[in-house]
C-alpha cells in the first residue's frame, strides 16, 4: 500500500472520504523521504504544513530559555502530525518537531488545508474527530503526569508505547514523563538515583 493510500485510510478511519476529496488530496500533498533528525517544524517559524507519517515517529520539543535544555512535550507515531500551535493563526511556533527515524512523510500545506472546509462537507467531521482524539490523548498524558508516581508513569508508557524506548533517548523520555534522567535510569536499569 502506498504512503498516500495509508494517509487516506487514516483519514477515512475518522469519517468516509468522498472521491473528490481524495482527488484533491492527491493533487495537493507532497511525499518525501526524510532522514532521522529531520526537522518538520522549527521553533519560531510559522507552521506551513501538517504531516502524515506512514511509519516511524516524531518528537515535539522546545528549548528552555533559562536552562538551554530541550524539553520534550509530545511524541507522534505512525499518524497525522499537527503543529501544537500556530497553524490556524499562522503564528510562530513555540516548538520543534523532529523525526525519530528515517520516514516517508506526506505533507499538506496550510494553503491547501484552508480550502478543505469550503470544498468538502466531510472535512468538518474529520477535523473534529482528529482534534477530539488529540485532545483525549493530551488529556490522558496530563492526567498520567499529574496523578501517578514515576514508576507507574514509566511502566504505563513502556506498556503502551514500548517502541518509544528503542527510538528515543532516555533523556527525552524522562522529559516527556516529567521526571529526572536519574529517576528514569533507576527505573530502567535498577540503578540508585543520584
């Protein structure tokens, strides 16, 4: 199955796509092969696209101006990748999005995206379902961070997304889970926290 077919199947899992919408998307998207570490979005730039990853994942992070460290906010995997801010209002993004591994990436520009609601009635149902899924996932992650201890956060993440531990650094996972690197090393390797 081609990357474009994966993309349209993913969208159709939210709501059936009309033939005209599929044709519009086919004429509008760009497909590229990108290397591990490629930036889809850079902090401070205006988001110009949304992306779909046929396989692989991406990390959302920002630079902490006080410490200079990278703070991992979110991970995307095999799905539609949306800028967490800036796309609708065309404002500078507060985050970066980088690929965790080589990937086939489909991009749809903001220029093409903005006409979808006017041209295709099903777009509203699709976009609402995507946003509800994202909101639910972010809410579940926030609940995990705020209401579970480090060991439970680590274990649940390992169970739900074990591949993350093969594709991302422990430092990034620790940041994502709201814990120190020494805590996650202790949980992962049984070392004493420093």
